C-alpha cells in the first residue's frame, strides 16, 4: 500500500504487496508503470531562490504600485512570516508618505510611534531626527529646497575632475562661467 507523503516506487516491494492482494501480472509491468512516476518524482520544480537582503529592502522601500506582481507576492509571503518586518514596512511607508505629501507637522507622532513599536535601527534614525527637529520638519513641510544649488555644486565638481592636470585655473573659470 502507498502510505505517507512519498509514494512507493520500489517495483519489487510493490509487486509483492499487490500480489498478496490478488494481482496476477508480472513484475516487469509494475516496473514499466512506475518509471514515469520515478521520473516525475526526480524532476520536481526547484523552489524559488531565497531573496537577498537587498531585494527585500528594495521591496520594502519601493512604492507598492511599482512592484511587479511576482515581487509583491513574494513580499507578502515574507511579511506574513515576519511580524517584525511587517511593522517595519508600516513605519517605512508612513515616513515615505510624510515626505512625499509634505506632512512634516505629523513627524513627532510618527517618531513616537516608532519609539514605541519600531526596530532599533529606526529608533536610532528618530534619535538623529530629534537632534535638529526644526530643520527636518521644515524640510518635510516647505516646498523650498536646495536642489538647484546642489546641482550647480555637483556640476562644478565634475568640471574640476575633468580639468584636473589639463590646464590652469583660467580655463576652468571659462568653462564654469560659459556653461551658466
């Protein structure tokens, strides 16, 4: 008889068992019947590879609408098995909403929630935010930012790297002024 999660694929043993129950055929017929079962048993599909920490982090920090169906299902499976990661995802998504929707006035509530239920890494993050809470709140609330200035600084640094060892400061000055 076939018992348990794994079926019996031993032809001799199975022939002896079914002969006792009244089977009159040959052992060769039983072996031919078992051949495809053995092949199917050996060629089980491999389980999906275990995602890396980087992949899971990317899934946690990505916008949910930008995840593929496969990635969102794999993330849901991981979150189902780990309540700590599920709570972490809630905190990360909450902070992302604060940033994108410019709701900096809600930051103290978010930080107190993280301090009460968050991971040690997020608690360390909130400690850093508290050091200059007014500036962080302004950055998350006001529409002004230093992006254009940072872009110019980045461009000038790139020009300096390109010009290193090629010419003197006069040519660098001309390139910086000419591009503006």
